[in-house]
């Protein structure tokens, strides 16, 4: 935990004592006064010496590592490792350790140090220790030294579409974009325009009851997927359903409601879709399908059961588990098992929904790759979860529930951000061998060729805000980044996937170098790329190992940005710390600097202005991406069709219709997916992207 930090302007800011006390309390460390602090420190030492061996040891495959063993003073120690493949390694070398013994309740406890050899195989292994009369085990996590780019990306560059799937509906979806729409968008961008990937918003699960949380970055679970993205007609049992006519009418009704609404209405879409899916759940399955479902349940195990149980509980008691009857507030309580048994069909329905999602996600990725994408779908991993949701309920013992994760003030979000999400407790991650974190990362990589990790800086340090405090009143808590990033690299290595870290905002200078060393790509957003003196960073100086884009979902589409939408919205909502006039002047200066840069490199005529042709400026900005050495380039789908409305305004919840804006053209009319495929502007920008990554001799 940091007692102070350097803010975005470089000024040191000490953390308030009240903040430090609250954060320590969230870590299970009472520290309100000197007496509590002394007692907590003594208890920390006591717990350390009570342990025979640390629960988790993380190393890289190319280096040795050390670990300690606590043993009755003078007793012999015998360690060995059982690898994932079942083989055993013995003869671990003991190193000199002159630490004095510790008096633990009158018994002297000594400490021995041993070395794990270099070149252990990548994976999750078990260390066994026999120390005198004590025996214990630990998890040994051996991670790749660096994550290589997938072979299909080892040479050259690739471009992809970035889309908010819920906003892109088609004439066959149920009023909201779904996984079939994602598949079709991948096929169009790859087959017609040579795209190498499609980056989609987090598809994490939301609570199954109204009102459904609109933010994909505040999910109820990151381990499971939102069934609102299912295509009803793609469920195999649909072919055998007796009442398909009624379901077709329900789909048309959902489409009519969506067409009449200015915003994406998740509740209406889910109500219609859920009724149809419930009907399909009751359709008898073939013997082969039953075997497949049994295999899925066995593979997902207790985590699937827990999630499905939470969903069934939420349908009875509401989405906030803190408000449930006390006996239901922890998943291990007997009352929870009793509820699950009594409501077995409801629980199984939610298991079945996740199985359908697994099927359709598998199909989307396979089809994207078959269409020519070297990566296919790139999923997005959110920072955290809803404090009242399924993961917070199931994993409450490894989350800090008395604080919220967020971000300190920066140049764009000048009041800071409170994301309301409970952060991981770093100590509990070690105690559990990072299994909850491993499960989240593995889920994000199961159906993809890549993953974007939102705010990857949070795997190094995360801004913790005490409950009830302003975002400015937080402090940083550090994580073992060697373990967190190492696990990400390990899971991606096994999946053959690329990892893109969103490393924007307040970033310690060494972090980007570390990510590069470990083989993780960074993120460059054109408007944020500065030469350090207030001017645009020349294309030749951009990073090679990153995903570069003109804009992001936290900014308006580029046409809207050029029109100053980001200033107007923040001004109207009171999110600025300086006058609107000052903000507009700074924004105009920034845009003029970029226009000058585009003119300098010959992408705009010398007399070109934004007002003359927004399309020309947008095209020039994307062509500028091609001048950079970046390995991955992204085209935002709203930019491709000339949309102007932003999807999300940080620092707001309902003050702005975040995550509810349907895809529209430059005239403000909603565009269906079929319109995108026929849109000349979209085809032009997609071709621009294709040209940027295709060698001249092809």
C-alpha cells in the first residue's frame, strides 16, 4: 500500500491517514490507532512463522527461484516437486540462510532456504515439503519468460474492427447485437477486406433480472457470458421445437420495439429472448447432445454450479446478495445448497444457457479463423465485477469488499473515477495460488485468438477508494505483477493467443518496458500520443508492439471528437475542472496540431480544415496509423460508418446513456448490420486499413 503517489502532472500527493486506515481494514488489518497497529504487525509476523511454506511460488522458466521453509529449529527438511505430467523432481539445493529462529509460543522455528532450478516446464506444479514432524504443499507456477506472438502474426501486421456488439443488430437478431452478428461481422471484415481480428466489448455476464446493467465493464461475472448475446435460432434444439412460429413472432415484436426506441433496451430484448430460450431448454436433446452437456458441466465444475445458483437466487431475492437473507449470503452455507436442490430446474436452466454460449462462441471463433483471420475474435477483459453480483458473492473471500477500484485524476478524467468494483486482495490471491484470477483469464481466452485487458496497470497497482470517499481520496495498492502478468502470459501461451494491455492513464515509466519484456502488447490512442512537448508524437516514434487506434470507447467516435463532443458532454455534466472556454481552446489547439501533422506528412492538403471534409480528416487519421510501426491497428466500427455519439462518458452512470447507444450513420439514423455491409464509407475505411497492413508487392 502506498502512503503517497505522483499524480498525472508529476506532483507528489500524500495519502490521507483515514484512507490508509480504511484500506488496511479492507485487507483485514485493524490500524485505527497505535495499539491496533502494533497488534496487527505482531499477528502478521506470527502468521508468517506459523506457515511451513509459502502457499504460492512464481518463477519464469529461464531462471531459478528461491523459497523458504519454516521448521522446528534444527529439524531436517525434505522438499520435492511433482510436475503437471506426474513426474517428480528431487534433490533441490539448499542455500545458506542465517536468519535467527523465531519464538512461536515457546517453540523455536527456524527458516531454511531452497532453490528451484531453472528450466522447469511451464505450468502449475506442486511443491511438497516434509519438515520435521510437519508436511505441507505449495503451488509452483512456472511462466514463460516472454510470450511470443502467435506464429500467424510473427511476420507483418494485422488490422481489425473494434465493435460494441450490443449496438450492432441485424434484421434477424432480437433487437440487440448477438453472436451470430459478431460472426457475420467477422466474415465480412475478413473475407471482403482482409481483417485479421475483431475486437469486441466484454461479453461478461450481467444479472438475469431487470434492470440489466448496461455497462459491459461492470459485469456480475467475468467467468461467464451474458446470454443476451445468444442467437435463439442457432440453438440446435430450435430445429425440433414445436412452437417456432410463436418464437418468430416474438423476434419480430422485439425488433419492432428496438426500432421504436432511441436507445438499446436490454430489458425488453432479454425478456423476449429468455422466454424463447426457456422453451428451447425444455426440448428433448439427442443422446449425443446430452453427452456434450454432461461433458461441459463436468469441465466447468463447481464454478458453473455456483454461478447458476446465484442467478436462480437473484431471480427470487433480487440482484444484490447483500440484501438476501443472511443464510444465503455465502455460497458455502447449507441454506444455499438447500435452495439449489429445491430450485434444481432454475439452476440448470442457467447452466444450460452457458453451455449454449460456449457452443456459439466456439462457432464464432472457428468461423472467423476459417474466413481468413489470423487471430479471429479478440475478447475484452474488464477490470472487475459488480460488488453485488455473482462473482463478488462466490469469491467474497478473495475480494476487498470495503473499498472500490478506480483511477486517480488524470488529464481527461479530471475528477478521478470510482468504478464501484471490489478489487482482488493480493494476500488472498497468494493464499489461493491465484486460482480465481487464473479462472478469469482462462475464460477470456477460451474462445479467442487474443484478449485485451482493460486497465492492465491494475495488475501492477490499483487505485483503492474507501467506501463513501471521493475518487480523489484513494491510494495505490500493489500486486505481485510478476505473478499476475506471468499467469496472463502462461494462459495466453497455452491458448496460442496475443495479449493487448490497455496501458493508458497514469502509468509508471518502467511498466511499459516490463510489458514489452514479457511479450504483452500495449495500447496507443492517437489523441493521447504526445511528443512530450504538447505536440503529436511522430508516427515513426510510436511503439511497434502495441495495438494502435484513433479513438476508444471512452471518447466519441472521431467525427464527434472533431466536433468537440467530448468537451460539450463533460461541460454539460459538470465534469471539467477548468472553464469550458479553456477546455475548448486546448482542444482546438490539439486538433490543429494534428491537422498540421497530417499536412506535414502529405495526408491532407495544405489548406484542408475539419469543416471542409470530416470524412477526409478521418481517413487521413487512419492512414496515419499505417505510418506507425504498430503490429496491430484497429478501426472503430462507429468511425467506419460516420457515427458521432459516444458510447460511454467516464465519471457518469445515468447522467449520460452509457453503453445504450445503437450504431448509427452520420445522419443519426440507426444502422443495421446489413446496412454496414453495403455502406460505401465503411468499405472505404476498411480498404484504407487493409492497405496499411498489406505490403506493396501483394
